[in-house]
């Protein structure tokens, strides 16, 4: 059982901001790192600069936005099948 | 080696003995079963054993080769972890180790159901002919049902029945396929079948139900989200992996599987992302992982097949770990829905770490197990120049990181504090998760150990600078997308709701159609039957009028009357005679 007054890691908003900042820095580093690593592309698309970064970013944004739209069609109340 | 028992028999015998042991003796006995089973299994060398003659057929109960031994190994390991995870269960309601006994269900029936279920799954892995396969296939359909029913709720009972119906349907189709195959090729050996003729299609369909092919997949999210916490750990481990095994053995290189796998991997991501019930989410992410394996089997090259079965091995452990984590959360808090959870890292920090390890493994973070296995299939797909399939799998890799790697972990442990009073789960559950987490990291850091067990020689190096970098790029930018969408408030929040899926057809459309049919044709049917009944009654009345007690045809005459008429007739004859 935790003490009620005990402060936890993410109770402090600054720590949340630090995590986000670290993510931004890591993204930047991995973006730049491609200049120093030879990728041995098996397909021409892989040789597009930062193909994996852009593909990851774009498909995930698309995934979330499409899923959000999909909610209009498929979301139902929890007791939908009990009626 | 005939001094060894068939591997499945150890579990069946254990299920017979376990009920007669005292609770403490049973705990030790249950833990020893998978260890004994593994020792027994490894005493076999490659070959066929326990052949039985039945009519003109020869059944081969144990066929050992690299593929069956690999799946046998992971099944025994998973059995040990799942049994350890379930050891705290008790048959007495007030004897729970701090959890919610009403959620966890009674111990005995779950342990026995679990043992029989594992035995059936192991039976399939070592079956050398199609009849043995069918017998264990049906046993595996029936034996785990108590793991769902033990929950004791109405919804669990209904989900259990739906689960049973789907599994039995798979068995019936398999039997039809086997009979057709015997007519087509005159053999019942369980080897490569391929998509030739009616039998090939039917058997693939039967396997497809268990492997969660698109539109046949809904039994998994349905049953896994209604089972007991322990039940979902057992269920998520064996049924679908057995399906991957039989597909790898019988349908390697079948092209349609490439596309089926890609659809499984990429399409249900949306459902996973929108699921509020986190065990349902895990079931969808399990199907996502199965899709990658099915795709690898469809490609059929040694690299792809190695990738598929290696991924089955790794995913059994990390998927089990994630189900164990959510089972622990459910046991300790009584909740498993995203809209009701949050901030649990404060009270369940160890469980949170196990969840992070499972999430890292399923997301293929380098040095965790998924990275070393998933990449083999992806490499094989691009080598065979299936560009769109490769893009779909890459999308699936990023997607699984979003819904399981981030959403599930964040929603359970790190999002807004739901102020739930909770403790870490019982020690046995923690140890089970620790062992699974250990193997996730071991396979991730030293994949050579797993590669050495694969059916084909492995010439693959996962830790190249290019591969590590591109994987980090994919994941980091996926995480960036999540962060940006979350900060801007565009990420769909968890709300108490369900999402329509293929189950809508048999849970809603079919009952509604039957209801409509009855409403429309009911009155017509009633009128027709009433008209018929009225006509029949009229006929009866007419007959009654003529033949009834008062009827003309039933009127009786006295003997005197008869004599008078006879006398009259004789007089008429006499008179006529004299004329």
C-alpha cells in the first residue's frame, strides 16, 4: 500500500515534459544518424532518406485519424448485445 | 524410445490425479507436471512412435522432428509459466490472496481444465496422422471451455458457448476435409497438404478458424475478454499457436496465406486501437502477431518459415506476459477497462515494469524478443518482392507499438491517476511474469539460442547497424505521432463502449433476422394452420352426423322388425311364384 502523501515520478509535470523532450531528442538523433549508416536497401523505397521515420510518423497519424472516424460507424453502448 | 510416454499423456494423467491431492500437494504436483513432461519429451529422438492399428488405418500418436520439438518446447515452457501464475487460486471463496475471488473463479476446475487443454494442444503438436490430429483438435475445442465458464457470469457463459460453437465448427469442417482427403489421395498422413482440391480448402478453413483468419477471428476477442484472468493466459497461449503449427506443417508456401496474413496484421489494428477492454485489445494484437506468422508461412522460403515459427515461439511468451499483466491488474483492482484504469505504476510498480518489457517485446524494440524474430519474416517478404504486403506489415509493426506498446501501457499504468487502491499481485503471479520477462530479454539479447532450434539452418543477423537504426526510426516516430496526437487532444480517449466486429453477424444480425422472419411469416403460418384445422373439423362433423350415434348410418333396428320384413319378402316371392 502506498503512502498517500508520497510523491511519484510523474506527479511532477516537469518529469512528464522531460520524457517528451527526451523523445524529441531521440527522434532528432535517429533522423540525423541515417547520414552515417549505410542501410543496404533491398528495395528502392528503403533508400529514400528517412523512409522508416516518415512511414512510421505518417501511418500512425493516419491510423489514429481513421480509427477516430471509424468510431462513428462501429462504436456502440456496452449493453448493445444485451438488448 | 518406447520407454517414454506420449507427451500428451503426462498432462492427461496429471488431470486424473490432481483432484485427489490436498491443496498444498497439488500446487507442487502441478508445477512438476510440465517439468516431467519436458524431460519425457526430450527423451524422444526424431522419428514416429506409438503406432496403433485401427481398422485399415495406422495412427501415429507421436511424430518427433525439429518443428514439433520447437512447439513442444514452447508449450511446456508456457505451461509451466501459466500453471505457476494460477497457483494462488483457491476453491474457498474467502481464501483469496488479496484479489477478487469472484473474478478469479475456483481453482480445481481451472487447473484440471488447463491440464487437459495443454495435453490436447501437445497431442496436436506430436500427432503424425490426420485422425489423431482430429481427435486432439476436438479435445482442444472442448477442454478449455471451463476456463471461460469458471468466471460464473451470464456474459461469460454466453461467450463460452459461442467459443465452443466456433471450435466445434472448425472440428466438423476438419473431419469433412479429412474424409475428402482420404478419397482424393488415399492417405491420412499429416504432412504437406496444400490448397489442392476440396480437401485442401476444407482443411485450410478448419485451421483458419483456429488461426483467426479475417472474419473467422471474433471468437478470440470474445472469449479472451470474458475468461477468468488465469483462463485468458492459458487460452491465449495454446489454441492459436497450434493453428500456426498445423499451417506451417501443411500449408507452407501457399500464396493466399501471404495476403490473409497481411490483412490479419494490418486490418484489426483499428479495432485494437479503439478497444476499451484491454484484454480484448490484447486479443486483437495477438491476431496482429498471428498475421505476421501466417504471412511468413505463405511465403514458404526457409527464412520466412524460420521467421514464422520463431515469432510464434517469442510471441507465445510476450503475449502470455501481457495477458498475465492485465490478469494481475484485473485480479487486484477488479477492473480491466481503459476508461476505469490509470496511474497504477504507483501501487503496482513491478507489474508496470513487466508490462513495459512485454510491450517492448511485442513492439520489436531491439534487445527484446520480437525484434529478433519478426524481422526474419519482414526480410523474407521484401526479398520475395511483395512490396504492398511488406508495407502492410511495416504498418502493422508501427500500429502494434501504438496500441499495445503505448496505449495499453500508458492507459493502465501512467495516464491520469484513477486513484485505485491496489497492491502488487500474489508472489506466484509475480514470479510467473518474471520468468516470462526473463525469456523476452534472453531471446532478444541472445537470439542464437532460439535460432539453433529452428527447422532450417539460420543465416540471419538481426543486430546490423542498419536494422537497429531503421527499427528505432520506425518506433520513435510512431511514438512521436502518438505524443503529438495526445498533446493536441486528437487521440481517441477510452470511453465505456464496445466496437462492432464480425460477431455482429451472429450476435445481432442473425437473431434479428430470425425475429423478423417470425414476425412476418408467423401470422401467415397461423392463418394457414387455422384454416386447415377448420376444414378438418368440418369433415369430422359431417362424418359424425352420418356415422355418429345419432347418425343415419348408425341407426339400429329390432329383431321383430327384421322378421316382419323377411316375412313380407317371402310372401312377395310366393305370390310371384304362383303368378
